[in-house]
C-alpha cells in the first residue's frame, strides 16, 4: 500500500462517496441493485483505497459552469432537489399558501353569507355561529401553514409538480402527434 491508499477513511469521506454514488444513480449510471451494493461497501470501507475502488468506473462530477451541456432554459426547480431562486421561492410559497387557504376562505364566505341572509330574513341579529366553523378550522390551517413553511413544503411540492410536467412532456415527445388514418 502506498501513501494515501493505506490511510484510514473518515465518516465524511464515506459520506462524500455515498453522495457521489447517489448522483450516479440519479444520472442512470448505476442501477438500484448496484447502488445498494456499493453504498454498503462504502460505509464498510476502512481505507481510501476501499473507497476509490467504488468510484473508478464512474466519471468525475463536472460543475455546471464548466459543463459542455447547456442547462435547460426556464426550469425553476432542478430535478436533483436544487432550491429555486428567491423570486421563484416567493411564487412557489404564494401558490402553496393559496392552495391551503382558498378552500377555507370560500367556505367561510358561504357560511357568513348564509348567517347574514338568515339574520336579514328574521329581522334580528342571530347568534354568529360561523365562528364555530371558522375558529377551529382556521387554527388547524395556521398550524399547518407554520409547520409547512418551516419544513419547506412549498418547495417540495414545486419539485413534484416540475417532475410531473417533465414526465408529461417526455410522454408527448414519444407519442406521435398524428397517427396515420386507418384504411
């Protein structure tokens, strides 16, 4: 054993190799079974030589700035879990908040309208029962909003949405636009 190859590897070295293997899996360079085998061997590795043998047939990672491939234009969220920019994050968060709160606001508008109409028809100010709908539901939504924003739920949903869009576009690209007419 020469120099570095015989040195003991640290947990951070094993984690770096595991990350590189995950990237190779995401790129399609490894199948799931081979990834699992290599990952187990990475965490069991004792020396740098043990770790390097797991990566010898994989190309090195090229930063996107030096890559010869152009990034896809218009993508707001990367498929590998990249975070969107600040402007995109505001839009994603606003959309998520709208999805969470608009059903609540619609229902509250309906029940308050029903209460107002019944109060007008009875010519008396009735007990404000919509508070029993608005209060508990609003409290649950407030907790959901707080925990969802803390857990970055809007960004996760945006990534899922983008993946669905990409899959649909890939299916459309494969499917012929106009099948030949039947004779």
